[in-house]
């Protein structure tokens, strides 16, 4: 089957009739060619992207296996005593 050749619409005509042209594009699902300064532009309705269905997280999801990887066995007061640790570390640098 041979595709039908679209007849270009002059830019001024397109601007004057934009609302009805958009309705025609939506109703018929056909592109419209617009000619402006010797160049042709295709106006078509953008198809919405299909949304991916998200699945529920289960206890078997691999992302859950990373929980606890960074857990420490010793003292976990780093954020509480960060200033003391920084002062101690900078003091050690000055003793070199």
C-alpha cells in the first residue's frame, strides 16, 4: 500500500487555523506538514509514554540484601563525637 503524500500548509494559514488543525490531528491521527521559509515541518500528536508498572517490594528483592552492609561491630558514635575525632586527627597531623 502506498502512503499518501501530505500537502504542506503555509505557515500563516497554520497560525490562523491552529486550533482546528490540532483538532484534525487529534481526530484523524495524521501528521500535518507546515511550510515556513522553504522548509517543511511535520506537526504530529505526541503519544504518551506507557507507564511502567511498579511491582511491590518483597523480602526476596535484591535491593534489600544491602541493608546492614555498613553496620559496624564496634563503637557507632561517629556522628556524636565527630568534632572530637577531627580535633584529635588534626592534632596528630601537627605532631609529625
